[in-house]
C-alpha cells in the first residue's frame, strides 16, 4: 500500500506596521513673546502668518496647542530645536511630544 505524504508549506507573513505619529505641543508661558511664537510657527512648522497667529492665540488662551504631527524623530527634533532657539533668546518656552491617538 502506497502512502501519500503531504508537505505543508508554512509561509511566514510579516505585517509592516506604519510608524506612529507624534504631536508636538507648544505650551503657554508668561515670558515668551507672541511675536517669537509666531516666528517659530512660521519658520519651523511652516504655517502661514495667519495660521500662526491663530495658533498662537489658541496657545495663549487655552494653555497649549498641537502645532504639528510628525514621525517620532522629527517631532522630537522640532521640539528640541524650538526650545534651543527660545533659550538662546532668553525665553522659557516649552514644547512636548506625545503619541497621536
């Protein structure tokens, strides 16, 4: 009697996970000037003058606002860069990053 052997082939499937996005959050303080915040929003976060002013007012009135969403490394770099510029100009501006939901 002949037996038939069946080979099962296992295929390993790798599912690529898209990298998480991170929000950059700018926080209000009583020292950093509104003009400086608008300048950062325009130059670092590529916002138009009008959008930057609107975002600055939101930060001022609400205490903080999301100013951009990026991959983790980019978000952390932009936050650190802005805080470095702020320190060099004598401002205590704080930016944080958090994983976007």
